[in-house]
C-alpha cells in the first residue's frame, strides 16, 4: 500500500523518478511518464536546467512511487494526493501564462493533452528559490566524486 508524501524531499525523489522515465531509453517508461503529464489536472512545476517542467501530483503525491506501483493502483486521482501536497506546498494557483507554458511542454509528447484547466504548485528549494533538479544532480555528483 502506498502512503502519501510527508515532505518536500519525498516529492523531489518522485520528481527524479518521473524525469528518469521521461528520459528513459525504455519506450514503456517514457510513454508512461508522458501520458501522466498529458493527462494531469494538478501539476507541480520544477525546473531542469532553468526550464520549467511539469509533473502530476497523482504520481508525485505518494512516497517512493514508481511505474509499477502506480499501475497497480490506477484508480488514484489527484484529488487523493492534493491534501498531502497542499499541506507541504501551500495552496495551488492557476495562471494563463503557466497554462500556456504547460501546453507547450506537453505538446512535445505523443498523444492528446487533457482539455481541462489545471492547478499548479511550484517546488521551492531551501532558499525559497524555484527548485531546479539539475542543481541537485550537480551537487549529488560532486558529493559522489
């Protein structure tokens, strides 16, 4: 049984997982992640190399989520994870410019994008700056080296 995330670090771990899938050489993983993004109604915004990326909270809102765990319980929805994410990230927002940016991001992927207005949360780092995954990876690589 999956449990809801309790802190930003657990959300970031799931962001790393979904980014891994989006960049995977395994077609099923890549398509799984792209479909999640395109069908998301409640999205977290984070940066990779200074560019906004989007991931659905229905995936990010469960501790240590994975493709296999998610597929085992496909009935999950963003309304299930929204309270957990909101308790960590605060209230979501909607903005036409962000919606337009999301649509541009999602259009890079195969398939149709859900025709629904979305709500968004931004992930921030410890210094209250927008979280950039590539900065974390560079820090981790430097620590490992």
